[in-house]
C-alpha cells in the first residue's frame, strides 16, 4: 500500500507514523526507487532524522494537512533541522482520521520537483 500511495501521489519517499502512548513512531518507509517497503521497528519520531519533526508535531496537534510547494522557501517550517539539512522541494503531511481522532500520519516528500503536491 505504501508503494501505491507514493507512486500515485508523485512522491519520492513516504513514511507512515503511528501513535503509541502520546508519542509518534515511524512504522513503515518506502521510496520510489525501491520496490519493497521497509517495515521499521517503531522508530521514535524524536530519535529520527528521516522526517521534518516540526511538521509531524503540527499535523498531530492541529489534525490538519500541511502541503509545502517548496519547503526550502521561507515558511512556518523552514527552520526545521531536517529541512535545512536535506532541502526537500515538495512536502505533504496528512493525518489519517478515524471518527475525528488521528490514527496515523502519512508523510510524503519529493526532492526533485517543486509543487509536486497540491492541496
């Protein structure tokens, strides 16, 4: 499923995060250049350098999606350590809701194309 989401959204990589005891954990990671999806062993968000943590925390708190056409341009998240270091072009982070509660967060990124994702 991760590979299908990444491919259809136009992303290069995608991560699925799940909550556990008020913390977020990366449970799956996929990329367009690899056919297989890596099922991780609950990597704690604050121990990870694979994602923009401030964006994940914002989505978890507000239950609203974040779409950045060019993440390197000045915006609310441009000072995130991950964005400064990796310079992603397009970024999409969205909550997966079930009865108004977040059951997961999907993080998609494209490092080649600006405006790969639209609201």
